[in-house]
C-alpha cells in the first residue's frame, strides 16, 4: 500500500473512531437527562457535527500529525450542561465512561474480524507486530487491505480506550471517578475538576505515563488475540 493511501486510511479510521467515541458520550448524556449534545447534533455517527464543533482537533491537527509524524492525533469534545453534571454526578460519570467503552467495543469488533480471518486461513499472525501491521494477509490485494484496516481499527481504538481511561483530568477516566466516591465527595471533586490549569497539567502527565503503559497493554492484547504467539 502506498504512503498516500496508508495516510488516508489512518485518517478515516481516526475520524470514524473519534466520532463513535463522541457520539457515545452524547447518547449517554441524553439518556441521563442532558439534551445539550443532542440539540447540538452530536448524537450521531455523522462526523460533520463533531468536526463543526472541533475543526482543528478533528481535521487540521490529525492531518498535520500524519504528515509530520506518520501518526494521527487530535481531539474532540461533547457539550454538556455543567448544572446537570453537578446535580447528577453519577450520570455524568457514566457519560464519561461511554466514550472509552465505545472504543473498546470497536477493538472487540476488529479482533473478531481478525480471528475470523485467521480461522478461514485468510489472515495470520505476523512475526513482528507494529501499529500498522497487527495482522498479515495470506494473499495481496483486497485481503491485504482488509488486514491493514482491521489492524488500524484494533490499534487506534485500543489507544483511544486506554488513553481516555486514564484517571487524569481532563480525560474521561477522571470524569468517571465520582462512581467510586460518596455523593458529597463527588460534588467537591467536580468543583475541583473545573480548575483550568488542571487540564494542561493533566495532558502533560498523561503523555508521560501513556507510552510505557500502552506498550504493556498492547502486548497483552496481542497475546490474547493470538494465543500462544508469545509476543514480548
């Protein structure tokens, strides 16, 4: 696959995966009684409302990062009513968990596709694995393209799941912590979370923690995907 098609595939998988993540947040908020994202059009798998809300994070930054680093990264957000979150901290926590949970479902779907392909003798476990080569195809052409796309879905959604689940503000994992706290403590925690500097400090901390953590989780996921492969 040439570099241009590979970059396009990365971006399409990124755009779809982030859209699913944000749509899951929006749907959970709607079911919890906050219609802010619903009225903004975010309860949708159409990427346009999500791009309209965060054009830099959904289009410009991932394309620039693909050109410079050969790897897409970006961001998106789902609007919600802070008064609703304050009144219903546990519902807001479930809303936070919905995004990473959606990415985990996509990891599972990609893994199922890979396992089916292996079972049919179309795919096999490569000797060395990387983000763009999670599974190999027996034949070139369509099989190779399908293996590449399934590998991207598996890897990128595992990244989105794990990174967003870190319990560090402003990531979703920190928003889910009220599920583990008494009601009064959850309210105080939400007030503390609104401090603007926490987001910047949290992102810097998350990037420093994530690299080594993802390596271990990725290897474990590969060994679950290919029992007996012994990746290390």
